[in-house]
C-alpha cells in the first residue's frame, strides 16, 4: 500500500502527517464540544441528558472502527507478513478498548436518568460489552508471550477470528434481546436527529477519529523503534558473544 | 450561566460522562506520548553507540 | 481419510488411557450445577425455569476447562512439529483432536444431563430438547475452543488465557441453545433456534479447523 509497509517510509509518513491530525483533532473536538454543550438544543423528551450522546455515540463508532482496523491490519500481517501491519493492530487495540470503555460508562450514565438503571441489557450496550472483552482477550494474548513476534502472530489470528464472529454475536444478541425484552424498559432508541444535534455529533465523530489516528501513529512509531532497539540489542549480544 | 451547570437537573450525569471520556482519552494520550518519547530516547542512545563502534572499526 | 481415523484412534487411546479426565469434567459439571439450588433455593418452579441456562453455562465451562490439554502435551514433547510435517493436512489433525475432545467431554456431558434434569425438575420433553441442543452445541464449543487452545501454546498462564479468548465466542452458541430449550418449555416451536445452532456449528467447522491449523503452524515455528 504505497510503500507504507516499509518501516522507514512509514516513520517519515507518520512524522509528516501526525501534526496535521493533531491539529484537526483540536479544532474538531473543540468546536464539537462548544456546539454540543452550549449551542445546541436540549431534547424535548430527554432534556439535557441528550448531550451525553455527543460522547457516547462517537466512542461507540470508534470502538467498532478500531476493531475493524485491528482485524484488517492483522489479516494483512498474516497474509503478506508486513511487520508494520502487526504494529498497527497492536497499537489500535488499547485505543479501541478505551473508546469501548467510554461508550459503556457513558451509556450507563445516560441510561440511569432515562431508563432508570445503571446497566440495561440493551442489545447495543450488550454487544459493546462483548466487544470490550474481545479487546481484553486480544491484548492479553498479544502480551502473553516472551517473544513479541510470537505474540503478534497469535493475536493477529485471534483478531481475524474475532472479527468474523462479531456479526454473529451482534445477530444473536439482538435476537436474544428482543426475546427477553423486559416490558419496563421503554426502548428509547436513537432519537431522530434534527440537524442542530447532527452537526456537533458529526464534529465529535470525526474529531474522535483524528484523535485515534494521531495516537495510533505515535504508537506504531514506538513499536517500530522498539523492534529496532531489540534488533540492535541482539546484534550487540551476538557481536560481543 | 448557573442553569448551564445544572444541565436541567441532570448535571450529575452529563458532566461525569464528559469528565470520564476526557480522562480515558487523556490517559491514552499520555501513554502513547510517553511510550514514543521513551522509545525514541532509547533508540537514539543505542544508535549513537552503534555508530561510534562502527566508526572505530572502520 | 484413513489418516483421520489413525489420528483419531491415537487421540482416543491417549485420552482413554487417562480415563479420569472425562470423569473429572463430568464431575465438575454435575457438582457445579448442584451448587445452584443451594444458591437459588430448592423451589422447583424456579429451578425448572432456570434449568436450561444452568445446564448450558456449566456445560460450556466444563468443556472449556478441558481445552488446555488439547495440544499442550504434543506441543511440549515436540510431537506437534512431527505431526505438522506429515503429508496429511494439518486441518485433519485438528479435526481428529476436536473429535477426540468432543468424545471425551461433550458426550459425557450429555450422558450426565438426564441426571441433572431430575435435580432441576426438568420434564422429559424439555430434557429431550436439551440433549438435542447439547448434541449440536458442544461440537461447536470444541471447534471454537480448539482455536483458543492452539493460540495459547507457549503463552504464560495459558489455561486462564483460553477462557478470556473463547468465552465471548461461545455466547452465540449459549444464546441459541438456551433459547431453544426455553421455547420448548413454553410450548413454542423450537426447531428454528435449533436450526440456527446447527448453522453456527456448520460455520464453526471451517473456522475452527483453519484458524486452529494456522495457530498451530505459528506455534511450531
């Protein structure tokens, strides 16, 4: 993919593009927050709690987007053996897990005033909870080997297997949820978004994405350097040994 | 300004969710940043040693 | 195909030599289910209502407990490398391993299910449906579990790690299996859920075999 699989080229690209992503993040999230909190209407039904949506929904998108990036990068790493793809997958996991965590907690904080309970086995929240455990499994596996290379290979397979299972899990949780839908929970569902709310939501969504990209580039750069440090150390040991 | 913070009575739900989102993203930011700085510093140090050794040999 | 039978015979001989393994799995399964009346209370109607969920969650945990010795012994004594070098496709070895695992865990769990049905006040018809779901569901657990077992070879604390990897992937099997028995209990048609469970099993066959084979190749490198 236009030479990015070559670590040195990737480092140059990351140094070049990184600052622009950072700038975009500040502008997007700044304006998104300003409009979302101060310059957009409250919901006629939910009142001010709807403002939680500007954090809850983008983090849900990012949780799923980061997992897809992880799975695609893992597939590339498995098929074409590009170490940079492994680094992208390894770097993307903690970010995705962080966003999924934000999504779950803000979901609970939004659910309490609206549905009356901190945790509701709503289909989307439950699927995000399972996604969070898929992230934990991935990170635990990638860190469970002494040899980083071996960890990357094993977790790459897990990411692809996990990604294949996500639609099945989503389908079964939705089916399970409609079956056991407790009558008391009024399914508020996604409020039909009027433009005044859509703008801050999209601003925050894109802002979260550029934030994710900035941090991902940093993490990939540090993974590349870590690999080089390991190689130099090995060379030194063999050199002197 | 005061009704802004009361968030129509839901302040104790809206602000914690923004607060937490900020905290998690801040933690990710710091972790990623530190990890990069540490790796770069270590790499510079090792690279310098390696270059010095090579210059000596040549 | 005869290589598959040879490998299967080898696995079964190994598994049956220490027969105690499957007894332990069944022992855990029965004991774990028996604990619940102490927790929930002996009220027959409650137990009957939660019986499918209890039996299935504990069957899932029991199947998972015996996963780590699926490849561990062969990995440690190096026979995994030899098995990989044989001309037979690695997927055949995985198929033999999974079949052996199912015969030594899935089947015994099904054998123990009637006993638990009595403890949990499950009537005969629902027990029949429960056995059907176990027959279709436990092979899927072995297949998906095999991927987890292959992935953790050589990892620190592999046993615990397997549960973190495979439990989320077991959830669809759990949902449709319990859903099926639940429908039977409420006299609803239940064949639809069983069909979906069968679909998950069919999907798990290629996924389990290929992913486990890939993981084994990585492990043996």
